C-alpha cells in the first residue's frame, strides 16, 4: 500500500512540475514582452522560448563613391555601409538611400520606426507612402520619429525597407550631418504606433557627414594685349565660372571718384562668345564647364576709354569672380542657371 501511495505521489510531483513549466512558458511567450532582439530563454527541461521580435535590426546604405567630376555615385552592387562622408559644393544634390534591415523577424506583430537626426542646412524627402511622421515624438538622439505604415510580421524578415523617396539630399552652405536610427516595438491590443513608441529599443543606425569643398578664388589673368582671362583655383573637378566687371573713375591717390561710369559712353569692351551677361543680376557667365588647369578666356578684350575723364582721374577695372561645381545641379540651385543638354549653361 505504501508503495502505491509513493508511486502516485511521484506522479503528482511530475505533473505539477510539467504544469508549472507550461505556465512559465505561457507567461514568457504571451504577456508584456517587448524586446529589440530575440532572447532565447532556457527553462529546465530544455524548452526554448522565443520572447523577442527579431534577431537584429539596423540601418545601412550603399557606399557613395566620389567621381572625377566631384559628384557621387551609389555602389548598389557592393556591400552596404554604416556611414558615408561627402565633400560638397553648396546646393549639390547628393545620393543617399538608407534602408532598414530586419533579420529573424518573429511572428509577433511589431511597429517599426526610424529616427532622423539632422544638423545644418540640409533638405531631404521621406517616402510618405511608407512612413508617417509622429508629431511631438523625439528619439533617443533628439531627432524626429517616423512610423512605418505597416505592422511587421515574420513576412518582413530580411526585407530592405527604404526611407527616402528620391534617394538624394541637398546641402546648402556650411557643414551638415544626417543620421538615421531604427526602432521596433511590440504591437499590443488597442495600441497605435504613436502610443506604443518609446526610446528603449533603438538599433544601430547610419550616418552621413557633409563637409563643404574649399572654394579657391579664381585667378584673374591680365594679358599684355589688354585682355582679361579667368583661371579657376585648385579644385580637382570641373566648375562653372561667373564674374562681375566693375569700372570706376579713380583719382591719383586711389580714391574712387563719385561719378558714375557708363558703358558705351565712358568705355567699351568686348567679351569672347562663350561669355554672356545676365541683365537680371549683372554677372558675366562662362557657358562651358572649366576643368582643372584650364582657363575661361577673354572675359574682357579690346577695352578702351571713349569718354572724357574727370580731371585727375583714370578708369579702373575690377574683376570679381566666383566658381561652382559643375556636377550635381548646384549651378541651378545656387545661381539659377539652366544646364543644357550639351553641358553649357544659360540664364535669362
């Protein structure tokens, strides 16, 4: 009789242990667990509970490779990178195509977010067909939060979810930076992407830094025959050139004489056919891009004084030049010029 009682006592103990194990498994798998990474929880009996949302989540982007003309090209066939750095002229469009990558996504429904942190004067467009900005929400790094428009399931595992709509950014003057960070949080009953968001589960992001290119002043070259050429500085890429020609009466001591000088009345000069004057801003533009070591010739040629000079005065000609990177569209955004199909520029 004692042996029978002992047998049933052992059976009850095994049954209680099994029930306890199942209860722990149910609690671990079903209630209140929100984790960035999958957590393999070992319980006696070698039962493994998948308590997370995914094995990894991060943001990468294609490598941006600088070309000989100073523009950048995304290497879509190569390995994606964690960061890109750019040396740019103001207003140049630069390629960026960051994406969120999710590995080992589990069946647990989840919300996906991206935090975008920018500094400096930089413009970009988030793909609104995929992402919605959460007003009033900021991330761990102080950036704006965008929620992905779909709830993630295990069908999203290994997907690339892209962020920008046109795969480019534009940087104005000065240094700039644009970073992206991913978040993923569990969907619960009655929750929304806005109500569920918190800063606890940020993944590894990608960063882009933008450093302005050095703009060397173009050299104004006076030839012996009275012509004036413009030679760009030591940029290692083609540039467009514009210049202003300022003519004044100057007295012997170098002081500008307070009388307006009128072209066609007091002086005249010609320019080479590749230069044109824009009436709206007074600049002379050289139509062709100028490569390193080349010259924009004959901005001024055959200059001559034709009017009567004020007593003690002579004509003074000052040329002020500017250059801008030919590639990337900066000449349009910064100078308002049109780039024609043959690479020349024009402006009304």
